[in-house]
């Protein structure tokens, strides 16, 4: 039918190709269409006709029909006729194929029968699959239930196995704990046994179990046996500490620490026995260390060199004062009493090993007390450090250290309390204070706090004693007997030398810690020695000798302070000012002794203008004797001044400085005299007697070359 329609339509398409060449106005053509009336057209709606015509405007078939002017009704009838023809042709075609259609119908019916059977079969399969799915779901639920029960049983089994393992005591363990030798294997077995005891004691479910009632008596017996054996073992090792010449630290490190778990076991499962072990160790170490320190102190006392006694003070005279008093070595020869000297080396050897008494005694060497003090404190620090670390590691307690060392502290305090009240060595006391300070720093670097309170206590006891001895020196200067101390000698006094050495020593030692209180005390001491020195100087009959005495003592003091180091500070500056002022006084006295007339004239009139006073002008006759006197003996006078200085001052360099200052001052006086003569009327007549400035300069340089 499609072919027929295609055939009938083809001619119109061919015609359409020719009609496409003509351009026509569809709107205008449609406007001319006349439609015949149709009785049934009253019900037909023409709404949207314009839109449909617009849509068909570009349709080739519609355009071809409209271009020919054919009426639509005629064209429609033509199309209907064509369709009827095609329909009849189509019926003929179906009649020709009727046999095939019957055969196709039979085949379709057979297929439908087969598909019906397959539907029945598949429905059966679907029912069976539904049944199998239900069975699988049931099996899955059973499997999950079995898996859960298996998991629970495994958990129960593991817990039960753990419970059984933790609560039962294997025969091998029983044999080792009861009959085994106490060694490392015993210690490992004891650790396992301790876990069983903790398991029984801690877990509340275990306490309610029936198995515990069977096992607990055996566990208790084994605990008591293990505690007893461990106690015997530790006590045996502690007794070894009491044997003479035992190296305690080696025994602690190599033996006791190796078995430190025994103490942990006793602390956890035998508290009473642990307390007995603890008490036994404290008692043993207390006695052993006390005995060691007592023996060491006794050995050190044989090596002590006495430096100072009650009378070894700065302001005490050196001569014997009583009829029956045994002559003593003069203090001015015992420099160690006041001078620091090599004693300062002890601070450089602060961390050296302690002295070994029998070796030092064999070499017949004696030591100042600060050396023995450092050695004792060093031994105490090392012993305390070792014991503190051991107690912390072995017992897990720091407090046990203080119980152990109550004995050694008591022994050392007893010794110190007997030595300190009889110590009059201020330098030694200050050295001991410095030693304690450095030992505190060492213990701080070690991070061992166990000696903090002890070192503070020693330091607190040293300072008052030092202050007491220092005040004794101060009072010896304030209360000194000037008559007994005075010696008819302008050279440095031994009291001033003692003071200089003593002050220089303390300043040097105080430089590191910078104690302000000591600075104040040194200032008080300086004021006292200033007063005493002035009193001693006044015993000389001549002012010049007094000045020489003061200069010699001030110069010696400055020299000693400079030799001690750059820390002289205010005290050194004070004595330098005194030296300078007294040097000026001595220069004037020395020049007046040899050139008195010249100096008086220069001071009185040389600065005046000779013509300014017409009533009493300076005349040549007034000046001429001075000029001739100076010209006749100035070289001899300078030589006498040189000899006087050489014999008066013990420090050659100081004497030469004073001589140079005197000659320089002399040159200034003579220059002023020469200037005055030039202003006098007729003063040129004295030129022949004037000594040239260059000649005087030459003599000054000649003596300067002797420096």
C-alpha cells in the first residue's frame, strides 16, 4: 500500500519540481479560495486555520496543489479514490499470501503453547528458588549465631586460660622458690610469682572464685618462703659492707643493684620484712660511713699545719710580753698569716680528688686547714652523691639518704665544732667560705640536692667566725699600744705590711662573690690603720722623718695591693692620694732643707713686679747673695738630696720618682728667680753668676738615667 501511495504521489512530486520555479503568494491565493457550503460545516471550527496555513506555506505538495488552482474537494476525492485502489490491491496481496499466513498462525499458536509450558516451568523454578532463599537465610542466621558463640567461647577460653595461667603455680616454680639458689634465675622466677600474687590480690573476680580457695594457701606459703630467702640473701650482702677495707661503691653497683628487684618484691609483698631490710641497711651504712669519716678526720688532723693563733693579729707586737712567755717566731716572718700567696691554689684544685692521708703522711707534708677542709668536703660530696643515687635506684626512696647520713653529718659537725672556735686564720676562713660556694655549684651541676642544707649550715657557721676574727684584727689596730709598736725606723712598719697583705688577700678572695658587707668591714679596717699609722708617725721627732715614714708605708701598701690584682678599688685609690699629698710635702721639706733662702724669696717676692712698690723695690743687693749661694753649692746640694732619698726610701723606684719631683720643683723655683732678676733694675750684672737652665736640666737628666 505504501508503494501504491508512493506511485500515485510521484507524479505530483514531479510536477512540483516544475511548480517550484514559479513564485506565488500563498496568502493572496488562499484569500481567493471559495469553499462550497457543507451542511455539516456549521459544527466545524475554523479557529487556528491561519496558523495551519502559515505552517503549510513552505510544504512543497501543498504549494504545488495550490499553484495549479485545483479545488481542494476535488483533490480530496482524487486522493480517496487512490486510497481505495491501493486498499483493493492490498487485499489481493493478502489473499495470495493466505497459506503463508495460516502457517504463520499455526506457528504462533505452537510458540504460545511452548511459552505457556516454559512459564509453568519457570514459575516452579521461582517457587523453588524462594524456598532455597528462605533456607539460605535460616542457614545464615544459624551461621551468625554459631560464629558469635564461637567468639564468646574463644574469649572465655582465653580468659580462662589467662586465669588458669595466672593462678596456678607450676611445679618448676615451686622448686625454684623453695629449694633454688638465690641468683638471677631466682630473681626472674620471683618476678613471675609476684605477678601471680598481684593477680590474686587485685582482681575482685578472682577473690570470688573457688579456684583461689585451693591455690591461696599454697601461694601464701610460697610468698613467706620467698620473702624469707630474699631477706636472708640481702642481709648477707649487707653484712659484707661491714667488713674492713670493703669498697662499698663497687659492692653496691656490682652486687646489690643487680638484685634490686628483691627490694621491690619485699616492698610489695613483705612490707614488714622490707622495713627490717631498710632499717638494717640504714644502720649498717650509718655505722660504716661514720667510722670511715671519723678515721679520715683523725688522719687529716695529723697533717694539719697551724697558721694563726689567738695573738696572731695585725696590731699585736712581735716581741714577747711576759717573763715566762716562750719566745715565738716573729709574725713579720710568718707571711702566711696575712698573705694569700700560694694558698689561693686550693680554689683552682677545687674538684681534685681528696687527699689520701697515709701517702701525705709518708711524705711528711703539712697542710693549712683549708686544704684538709676541701679534702673532707670533697670526700663527703662524692660519697653523698654515690649514696644518694644508690638509695634512689635501689630503694626508690630519697629520704633514706638523710637517715644514713645523720651519723656522718654528726661526726663531721663534731669535728668542725671543735676546730672552728679555735680558728683564728681569717684568710683560711675566707678560703673555706669560697670552697663551700664552689662546692655548692658543683652539687648544683650534678643535680644532687641532698647536701644543700648541710652546705648552707656550714656556710652560715663560717661567716660569723670570720666576722669575729676580722673584728679581732680591727680591734687590735684600734687598741694597739703605740709605744710598744713604735720602732725608730722610717722603713715600712710590719703592722702596715700585715695590713696590706691581709687586705689584698681579702679583696682578691672577695672579687668573685662580691660580698658588700666585707667591703664595709675593709673600709673600717682601713680607717683604723690610717689612725694607727699617723700615731706611729708622730713619734718621730722631725716632720721630715714623719713624712718619709708615711710615704714608705703608703708606697709599700700600694705595691702589695697592685701585686694582688686589679681589684684594689677605693682602698688603693685612697692610699695613692695619701702618697701623692705626702710626696708633695716631702719635696717641699727636702728643698727647704738645702735651698731655704731661695724658696722663701721666690714665694715672697718673685711673683711681684720689682718696680710695683716704689717704697721697697727689690734690689740687686738683696738678690745677689741668693744667686751666688746657689751657684756655689747647687750640685753638691743635689747630690746630698740624692743620698738622702736613697737612704730614706726603701723602694728605689719610689725614691727616684720623689727625687725627680724635687729637682723639677727646684728648677721651677730657680726659673722664677731668674725671671725676677731680669725685671730688677741693674739685674743684668748678676748674669755672670746665674746658673743656666740647661745646666740644671743636664743634672736632672743625669739623675733620671739612674732609674
